[in-house]
């Protein structure tokens, strides 16, 4: 994680929690020439627009005062989403037993996507129970792991 996202995480966590939510992730990325600071929040009964607005209104003046980002940027607060990306150990631990979609860097059995139940997470590796097999994948094999919604 970058120093900017570390600092924003430190500033945002107490504000997010004071608003009845959990901090899922902080992202600082450049898209089409513009920098974006995104704070993703979560809540057991779901995140609504009022949650995002409350966190944004409370966090914005703190970011202005602390000024952890020297460049101009667009600030957004949003829900982590139903098909959220799992990137931190606590994300994986919270989602044990859930269905996930794993995108692989290299094909495995001719497939670059694996969908199955997240059985275990340890030291950066995930164990996924897919329809025909249970596989352990290292962090280096996984391009992305996210929750998967079956239709």
C-alpha cells in the first residue's frame, strides 16, 4: 500500500466507524489523466447513499486540513459493492465460505477464471472449492479475487 493510502486509511477509519460503517479499502489511482481518491465503506445491512454522504462530509474537511495528497484529486466515498475485490487478509477472513471469482494470470486447465467457495486463506494463498476440484492458489497466481454473485 502506498504512503498516501496508508495515511488516508489512518484518517478515515475513525470517521467511517463513527458513522456506523467499516472501512473496506482506500484507493488512490490515476484514470484518464485525473487522480481519484476513493474510500470504500461497508456495513452489515448494506451501505446507502446517506452513509456515503455522511462519511464524505465528515472526512472531506479532515483531508483538507491534514493535506496528505499534494496533487489535486477527485474524492469519492462509495460502497465496497456486492462483488467487491478481496485484497487484504481481513477481507479474505471475513468472506470464508462465500462464493468467489478468482482471475488467474496464467490459465489453469485451460481457464483463466475460477469460481468456487472460499475455503481458506493463509499467508497470501487461497483455497477454493470449485465444482470439480479444491485448489490452492498462491498470491502470485491470482490477478484478482472478488466476491461472486450467482444469478
